[in-house]
C-alpha cells in the first residue's frame, strides 16, 4: 500500500507566530499515523518555527513553496535549494500554478528547479494543470503531460522516482470548483502512464496528488478516485482544525 500524502500549501499566509500556533493545535489533534505522510508548506520565513514546533513529531514534514535553480549566487530575493534544506525543508513545491501564471515561470524553469531540489536532497512536488480555456479546447492531457515531461526533463530516469506530482487544474484553485473524481482520475491515469514511460518501474510508487478547492467535505471522494494518492490543499489547510480533519481522511 502506498502511503497517502496530505500537503498543506499556506501560500502567502501565516507568519512565524501563526505558524507556531497552528503547529501547536495540529500536533495536539493529529495522532501519529504510519499510513500517511503529512507535509506543511509555510512561508519560507515561518519554516524554521514550524520545524521547531514539530520537533517531537519528526514524521510530519515541512517544505518550501519555491526555490531558485542555482545553488548560490547573486540572485537577490531568492532562496536556494541548499539553503532551504539547511533550514529544515524536506520538500519543495515546483511549478505551482501561481508561479506559472502570476510570475510567468516556464516549463523549463520548473525543470531546472526540480533538478536543483533533488541535488540538494529535497523532494520536489511538481505541480501541473490546465487552465479553463485549455480544458475547453480539449488540450488538458497535452498541457499536463508537456508540463510533466519538461518538469522532469533535467532529472533523468532516476529523478522521476525522487519526485511527487500534483495535478491541480488552474480553474479549480481557490475557486470552490473541483474536478469531478472521474475527470481527476482520467488525468491521474494519464500522468501515471507518462511517469512509467519516463521512469520505468521506479515511477510506479510516485504519489500523484490532486489539488484545487479540496476541503473536508470532498476529500474522501477525491481520494477514492483512481491513481489519486494524496491531496494538495490551499485555503482549507489554513485552519488547524480543518486541516486535521482533512489529514485524517
Ligand atoms: P486551494 O489551493 O485548495 O485553495 O484551491 C490549492 C493550491 O493552490 O495548491
């Protein structure tokens, strides 16, 4: 049985004090469970505080929401993968829809970030997903698989097994609209087939998460869909109580 993955993307919310408070509530309400992996993605400046609050719960992981692809240098305002790792991050989100569509991040840049993350010992969560227009034009599979191939292009066959993938339709993020379990399954099955083609047997156990307006009401139904191995949750992960309920699904 593959472990289910529950990942909380706090985006640009929760500073150090709120992160500490959240972690206190969450660990009090969430009993250790060996059948699942829980990952929190706080702001980079709240990561150390979150990690510290989780000292007695090392099975709960933390990650950063973005990295630069270079390991060091004159890149004012950026965070490198080695720095994120040294600060306690285990995971990194790469190619999140907001990085791609608000900050203009390209497929190629996502590929460089995946490679940088792996090099530094982080596990990248490569995010892929189509816009509403792309879905209407019947381009969903082409877009998602192109993002997947580019995201993994610089990491080789073994790199595939070192990642997680998150399918997040852009039109479902923060909108209250979710993919139907059937639509999600269709894309997840296509992603699994592409992962196998790229990474062989090593790709069989790569968790594929669904994200986009997930909440405690729809979590179980989405998790029951074919090849959905976990959830990446934004808005509904900001409250410790709601997050606890989702992570227990
Ligand atoms: P949402 O965000 O759950 O608020 O839709 C998901 C995400 O952006 O990862």
